[in-house]
């Protein structure tokens, strides 16, 4: 009678291991377009907001979307993680759900860690409050931001209460943007209600240097500038945190 030693470790099947390795490579190619996964041991958490900001209504599957219920837990985790010392927000969005976008912007503005935002390509519509929510904001020289009044899609009940609701929602966005940037309320309203520039709507498309000139964005720059600023803010925060004995 043969007795098997239960403590003896089982040897891995080389064929099975090779299959897992090949499946991992295929998945990496599908997700990232390359065969190797970049090393991600960093003290900076990068969050991307791309496509359309999806809110309470699920958008069609062909739409490139950023779901706000995915971003909020990530921001909470980044705030609590002691290894993460700074947060970089990269935007290339056409806008989307107003309340969802405003919720993301409010989360970013309430973070205690240094936060830098970078607009690449476009930061339109509700992307504007998100772009100004950080401690410092950058925009690429050729990137654009479209500022316009908020709109409702679908069936709209034509009663005074509907327009009062729109007015209050617009006032929330106006206050947030002016509070977190250097643009004045008068200038932002002027850009928002300008006629003759957009084909089917009132509003303004602001390009790179103009966004800085109006005080909407802090500086024109790219990824290197944003990371340099973020690292400087992290370095400045460390001595202050060491004196108080608190560093998240």
C-alpha cells in the first residue's frame, strides 16, 4: 500500500503556467495596447476623466464614458492611502451629467493632499468645474474649453419651476468655478451667454492661453509641467506635516 505525503508541495504544471502567461499577455495587449504592464509604484495617483461624464442614466455602450460612481471611491481610497502623496487629474471630456460632474469636482476640491489638474484635448461643459477644482490647473496650448448654459435632454415640462431649477443649478456651477479660479463672475457670465460663436447654442470656446488670460486656468502647460508642480507641492507639504506630526 502506498501512502502519499500530504505535506509534499505539488509541482506546478508547466503547460498550465504557460497558458496563464499567454492569457495575461493577450489581456495586457487588449487593455493597454502593449505586451508589458508599466510599473506603477508611485507616490502620485493619476485619475483620468475622459469621454462623457456618466451620471444617473446609463449611456449607450458605444459612448466613451467616465462613471462617477467609479471615481468617487478611488478618490476616497487615494485620500486614505498613506503611500499616495499627490493626485493628478487628467481631463479630455466633452462634459456630461451636471450633478455627477459637480460631485466629482466637489470631491477633488475637498481633498487634503496636493492636487493638480491638466486639460488635454478638451475640458468642455461640466468639465470646466472639474478642471478648476485642484490646487493648481494646467491646460495644453491647443486644448479647448466650451463654456455654455446648462441644458436638459429629453422631455421637459414647460412650467416656471423647470426654469427656476435650471437657474439654480447654473448658479451652483457659477459659484463653484468663480470660487476655485481667478475668473470673475461677470466675465464667466459673459463667456457663458455669448452669442454668435457656437453653431447651435450660446456660449464660448476658450483655447489654452485665453483660458489663462480670463483667469479660468492657472497656466499653460503639459504633463511635465503638471508633474513638476505636483512634486513641488508634495515637497513643500512634507516639512509642514513633520512639524504637526500629521501626514495622510
